[in-house]
C-alpha cells in the first residue's frame, strides 16, 4: 500500500517535469515489472485489479482460447492491412476481457474512474487496464496473432495542475511495423468487455478524461 501511495506523487513530479507526458524507453515487460506483474507465458497472463495492480491473478489461456481469439480476429478483419489488424485487436481484447472477467470476477468492472473502486478486486483503474491490455497484446504477439505491429511500453499523459479531469491516465501501445506510428489501445473509459479505443497516440487524450476516444468498431 505504501508503494501505491507513493506512485502518484513520483509520477506527478515526472509528468510536471516532462511537460504532461510520462514516457520511458525499453520493452513493455519493464512496465509490468514496475507494477509487480508477471509476464505472460504461452499458456497464461497475469491480470491486475483493485486499482494500481493491488491484486494480480494468473489466468490460464488454453489452446481452445487461443483458437477462439484467432477466430475473432479472422472474422473481424476485412483486409490484410495494419488498420484492419488494429480493429481485430480491439475485438480480441474485448473477448479476453469478457472471458477473463467470468473467471476472476471482474465482469462488472465499471467504466472510467470510480473512487469507491480502490481495493475492490472486481474493479480496475487505468493502471490495471493499461497493464492488462499490454499483457494481452504481448500474449497475442507471441502466439503470432499480431503480425503488423509490435507491443510498446505503456505511457501516461496528464496535466495534474489543471485538476481531476486532467489527471494522469495510462494506455497500452501498439506500434505499426511499416510506419513506426504508435497507437493507444485504451479500455479504461468503458465497462468490461467493450472494445477499447485504438487511435494514434498523438490523438489520444488531448483534452481531458471526459473527452477520450470512442470504442473501436
């Protein structure tokens, strides 16, 4: 708990010095390590909840699950392009949130920030969501389901001096192989199982938390 309390102050100072954006170099596994989360394997992912990854649960993903994810992506894609792969990823993340929610009790995770959610293992904040989505993306990438992108380390944006509506907010990141353009993959604004927004990072969180991007369809 002490670590959880210190993180907002350290992050806030970093954001202020960095001009609203907290960003670091290195693989996405560094972010997982920061929050005490085990990396995904070929058979499992660790899922955060309770705000700030206070609780982590290891979830087994079987070959049947992988086949189901692959089928969701296959049916979603209208062409073999990076854009369509991003659309397919959004639907796959939704599928994973729904299936994982049934297994660990997060099916009723509420949209956005709920100040009563801290410490509740059924609820997730943006740290939990960004970390979980990163783990899902890493899992899919290692299984060959993501081919036109790589998974990057999450980032946070915020302007804490402007109040709660501009509080630091985290997102998972995909980077397109051909162009190097980075895309936010953000599940936090929506309740469990709704497709995340997948938008260019430069177009993500440019105003405040009440004006985040819409779900990908």
